[in-house]
């Protein structure tokens, strides 16, 4: 049997342990937005995911429509938008019916006749992240970046099943980023703190970079791998995402292996996620 997300061999049906944590992370993030009480650790990390759907050509159209809806709703202070006012829905190559199915499943918006009504998640994002900000402030710039990340997480949740991929496409980028970080999290689960260095997998003289391993799991092409790596390094924008540096190290295998260095924001997020996941069994015991 294989995990439906990463295709790794498993002993039982359903998700592998790593992908279970990936899906749990997505839900933990969204829960905070629905509650309207977003912790700084979550907020800071979500900004790091702002590129995830913009970089993914298979699903970029969904993101563009979602971002336009939220932008118009915020700028016009409205929860209802005439469908004809949306430019991105006609610009995308994705069939319109499929776009609306995904947007509605993500609770970003839904169709009501010839109008678009914003969903619960969009309302919460506008209320908690965008309301009352000065357009020239650094806070506003950060908020817009965070909104892009939050939309990427919300859309990412809708792409967590094989059936979804077969119909709508596969959100490879956000899933691969979270999968890669989860491998690092699991590797350091029992340590006092999560290390900033993402060390490779080492077995004897076999050494493999975890990012390269992840890209292979999610079938990213060489071109896609380069684009994601460039986004992480900030080559196009001058601002890195998720990581703050990449170094090369010699592990005695005849060639240097890259070792990404995580940003402080990413490390804090992983430590908070580990704490929340550890709390879950205790919470269930209390409920019982």
C-alpha cells in the first residue's frame, strides 16, 4: 500500500505518518484564522508561504481568483461582488465550474446567482488582518503577504485527496514545502529545540538532501524545482522564504551536500506545531 499524498509505502491504508502531520498542520493554521486569534508564530510563518500557489502553474488560477475576490471585498467593504466584476475568472485557463468548486470548498467565496458572496474564512481574514491598516505602513505590506499565505493554506487543504488531484490538479508546491519541513520536524521530535540546519538523510555512505528527496516524492520537474529553490532563496525578489541561507557541507561521500538554514520564524513555527501536536493526545484524554 502507498500513501495517497506522497506515494510512500505504508503498512496500512491511508496517509503515512509524515503526511498525517502535514494535514494536521494545515488544519491547525486554519483553525487560528477561523477563531480570529492568530498567534505571532503562525502569522509570521504563513507570510513565508505566500509564494506557494503563485509558483504552481497547475493551480495558480484558483489562487488568482481567490486573491481578487478578497481584494475587492476588502477595498469595497462588501461581502457581495457581481461575478462580472472579476477579471481573473475569465483570464484563467481552468474551467470556471472547477474554479468555483475549489473556491467554495476552501470557504473563500461561493456563487449566489450572478453574485459572489465571500465565505467565512475571507471574512475572518479581512476582519483580523486587513481592517484599519495604513496603506503605506510596513504592517500593511506584511498583512498582504500573510493574506497570500493564508489563501495558499486554505486552497492547499482542498487538494489533499487523490480524487481532488484527478479533477482539479495537484498542489505540489505547498504540499512539498510542508512535507519537507515535517521530515525535519519528525527527525528532531524528541530534541529540546528544532535545529535551524536541515541536515540530510544519512545511512552509511548514502547521503541525500531532504529537499531533493521531497521534490522527487511530489514529482516536481527540474524546472519546478529550480523555481521553488529560487523562491526559497529570494533570487527574484531579494527576500528569501522559509530559509535564511544555504550552505554546502562535506559528509564524506565525495561531493558536497546542500544544507538549508531555516529562518527564525520557521523554527518558531515548527516548535509551536510540535507543542500543539503533543497536546492533542492529552486533550483527548481530558475530553474522555
